[in-house]
C-alpha cells in the first residue's frame, strides 16, 4: 500500500501579542505529526511565514506565492516530499459586498497549487482560502454567496485542469458549510469526495460576541482519485483543545480547528512514510 497524509489548518496568523508563541507551539506539534504535507491559511505576514518555515524543520520543502506584506492569499504549504512545481491562481471574483470584505481583497485570495509524487503516483495539492461570509447567509440571494459561488466554480475548473491520473487533494478554509448547496454543487462539478461527509462538527470557533450560528464545518480536505485502486480515506478533526504555548500560558492554536486526512491505495512501489528519518 502507498500512503499519503495531509493536514489543513487556518492558523490565524494575524498580528496579535500571542501570535508568535501560538505559531511556534503549532510548529512543534506539526514536527511531531506523521504528515507528508501541511497546508496553512491566514499566514498574514512574511515574519510569520519565516517563523513557521524555520520552526517546522522536519518539512524541508515549502511553497508560497510572494506578495507585498505576506504570502499571496495568506497560503503556505509545507512538505516532507520534494516539491516538483508550484503555481498560484488569483480568484477572478473579488467583489467587496461590505467593508469587512476589504481584508479578503487586500490579501488577494486564490489557489496555491503544489505538485509532488508519492509511491510513484503524481499528487496535486490545492491549498485555498475562500472569501469570508460576514452575513452568515448562504442563500443564493446573498452578495457574499454569489462571490463564493464564483470562486467555487473557478476552483472546480482548476481541479478539472489537473492530470486525470493524479491524486488531487483540495484543502483549506472554504467559508462554506458542509451540507450547503454551494459545497454540494462544487463536489458534483469537481468530482471530489468529502471523506468527512455528514460530519456536523464545527471547524470554526466563534470569538466571544460572535453569534453561535457561525460555528460550522467550514474547513475541508477533499479528494479526487478516480484512477487509484484500493482507495481508503480516513479523516478527522484536530486542534480542538487548549494547549500550553511556548513561553507559558495556554490557549487554542487558532479560532479554527484543523482537518487531518490519510489516504492509502494499492501500489507496487515501496510505501512512503512521512516519519522523520524513515527509510524503507
């Protein structure tokens, strides 16, 4: 069996007094995990990008799109496998329905595509962060929803453009809840599978004062692997508990939870392990 493991996490890498300690704590945790690839969103400053890159020393490869103050889209992908190519695509739909959405516009959100191989199988990882829906209304009439709809259509086009024999994994903060017509339409259009389909556990933890109705499953690790035999998918949620931070105190690693996914399939090549120092 060949195996590939990935973790996606909106790490809330915005400048706050605790951000550096939180991200260092996150980096130490990631180094202990058995992941081939980690996809991070909301890395909102190059200082935090460098902090994560340097502190995650068991991930020798990384990808991001250079931009003025931060990685474009706030996206950073870390890998234990050699990265064979990267590409960033800006979302065409960048409407600003209301003042808070200016932050999405400034970050230039899009899709970070990273290519690699595992067990002789080509792998395409699409790391993304869609625009926020500050209204909490995902009906077709909402201006926020129309923007998300266009971004999901572009994301489905990106998936369709990948080689048919590739294992394609789309990860990130969709700002679109599981079970919504938006996500269902995207899954149908892209041919992707949600390993946690039906799981209603929230991956967003609203801050004090934010209505509880915003606590929804918004973060995903989706798979297209139509040519692989013996495919097995195992996904779960992580980072749901408070942890001790580097330098003292404790708290949550982000206002989001992470999603871990392990993929295995039949392959004649030797199995690839993400464990540091492993040699088959």
